[in-house]
C-alpha cells in the first residue's frame, strides 16, 4: 500500500456519520435507539466539575453523559439541562457554593430515578410507543436495558433521546398524537 502527503494549505474535511433515516410512528422502536453495542457511550466520573462535564459533551457531540464511579456500573446520567438548569442555581443558593465547587454527582439523575424499558420487548415496539413513553414520563431520555444472563449482569443496551426521535420523525414530540394512558403505553412496549 502506498501513502501520500497533502500539499500545504489543503483543506480536508473529517468524515461525519450519515443522518439517521426518517421514521414514522409505525417504524420499529429500535430505528430511533442509539445502540450502545455500535456506539460508545460518553461517560464522566461523579466528582467531575460541571464545566468538565459540559466540555466532555462538546467534545463527544452529545447532550447526555453516563456517570460512572466504578466500571462497569452506571451511577446515573447527567444532561446538559441538568448542568445548565435550575438545580445548580438552587444548590448554589442553598449551600452557599460557587458553580466551580459543584460536582456532577450533585446535579445528576441517579439510576433509580431514570425510566427504562426491557430491550427484549423492543422487538415488538414501535416509534409511537417510544414517543408515548417519553411523553408520559416527561423525560428527554429513556434507557433500554438487557436482562442479566448467566455470568453477566444486566446492561444498558441503548438510549432513546427525545431530540433524536424528533429529528427522525421530523416533528416535535408535543405535536404527535399517541397512546394516552399508561396501560396503552405498557401494552405498546410489551407488544
């Protein structure tokens, strides 16, 4: 194999991933899921500063990081909204801290506060059921979890992001009519 060099001043662009395909409410749910088997999750430690978390998000091109203190166990997630929203302001006011003193652990969403769906059930679920779950729970993210297997603990297999679903649907989620009751949502996610 031969190599070559670029002439001085040559502009070479970096490759970018293709845009995700458009979907409808009837498309398979996995069409709007970021599959962590193919895409490496962006992570940060719980003691990192809020500025460090924002920097990691910019570098990774994401708006959510997994918070991990002891690999491979996930402590929770932190979103750009968590970093820039009212929680840091409340902590600063209540505890007399500066923003620089706050850590990711203080503003993150703990694992027990995050909604998740069984990855196995997604084989029968549609984008419409994902939209219904995101709307019902009022979160920007929903995790897909694979059950434990012999010798392996359960693992987060994928992420549903409201922003990603909106991009692929071509419409804001609040304008989409889907299942209205929890029973309908549960049925849709179970198939």
